[in-house]
């Protein structure tokens, strides 16, 4: 199996590639990444000499060689994306370029070269907006609350149209909040861990009662791989683990595990359009035979310890900007 993975130097992408190389012996992986915000070459340093893996630096929204590359693969997993909501509020343009135009370029290359390629569009629960009660299904209305989510929703709709119009083998996956090793330090869990190591205040937007459904990154990776063999063209699949936990509880759990005082948590001004609760119904996916295998508490504790043991990793990112208390507010 020959796979093109876009955005493979990022958090989910690097974990996906590492996981795939462990469980699949007969695989060839080509990773295209522009090494932008959130990407780290160290994520895949350990496999750079693996003959099954090759890296190309490039921007999928602009690459002229993309058509030739795509013509020689069996599967495309599109993980390339700008994902940081705060930054999308400040400047939506990079999100439009990467998330929408990048997806368009991939789809056009497939349409014009090899329409038998299986294409996986890795999306997000944020395309649905928030929900106070119940859970979103794959048939729920898309109602994104911020520019990041809007660009992902637009890309999903484009994928749907290409499948319907041109008959491409496309599926869309929508996952809940991922966590685990190698995550960009602006995200809640690594940011809390890193700031706590320095006894710095932990910024909590608004009341901190916003609820997210937390999914360990390797469970997400296993779901994508499962769907390569157990999915039908044109289908969308929600991926969730049922770990609906508030931001406050996550931060407190981290601080308690690190034996840090809870008064490090500091409430800051809420960001515009902040969703109250995310919740996905993943019954459709589970009926295909997938289920999460990692216990949430154990995975969170492992994640905390990983960051504590890999200080050089997060120092790669640790500028005043990435560790600031409230990036979008400070830049207004």
C-alpha cells in the first residue's frame, strides 16, 4: 500500500505515520509538509532513514508537482491544516489557503490523474458548532462558529461535491479533541503542562466549564486506518471516545498529577464565538468494528509524563508567543 500523507510533521500526522510504520510492514509512505506552524521535523526524526518513508517539503495549495506525486499512490490521507482557532480569529487567510484551497488542489489532482485513489479528508467536530444537549450525528447541520471551523466545513462540502459529481472514492472523518505526545504547545493540555513546569499561570478562557470530548491520538489513528478497509465512498464518520470533560477538570487533573497548586489556574477573557460543548455520536463508525482502546486517565497521565520527559521537544516551540496567556486578545 502506497500512501500520501499531508501534514505529516504535525501532531496527528506524525503519530499516524509512526503508528502505521509499526503495524504495517508492507507500506510506503510519502509525507508532504510545508513545515509551518505546528510542524516539527523532530516528530519523525526516528524514521527518517526508514526505506518505507520519504519526506517532501511542499505546500499542497501551491505545489506544481502534486499531480505527478498523486498519480503514483493508492491512498491520500489529508491531515494538512491550520488548526489553531485563536489564530484564525486574528487572520483567517492562512486557514482558507491551507484548509480549503489545499483540499481543492488535492481533489483536482486526483480527478485529473487517478480517480481510483482512496481519499480520506480528516476533519473536525467543530464543523457542527456546539450542542448543549445530545450529540451530533453525521447527518447534523454544519454550523461552524469560527473561521477555522468554517474552512474545514467548506472543505468537507467540497469533498462531498467531488464524490457526488466525479465519483471519487472519498470519505470524511470528523474527530473530537485529540491529545497525546507531540502536540503543539498552544493547545490546552501541553500548554497547561509546560506552563506548570515553570510555575506560570494557566490561562482558562471564560469560566472554564466548556466541555470537550477527549480522544487519545492513537485511537484516532487506528480509526483512520480501520476506515481504509471498512468504509464506503461518500460516507462521513464521526470519531469519538465518550470522554466529555470540562476544561477546568482537565487543567485540575494535570496540576494534581504534577503536584502543582490549583491556584495556578487563572480565568482570562473568553475568546469570540467560543463553543460551549462538543459531543459526537460515533455509532456509525463503531458498527464497522472500531472502538477506542486507550483508557482516558492512563493516556492523559502518559501524555503528561511524556512532556515532562521531553523538554527539548517543546522548547522547539517555546517562544513568548506560543506560551502567552491569551494570544488572540494580546494581538488585538
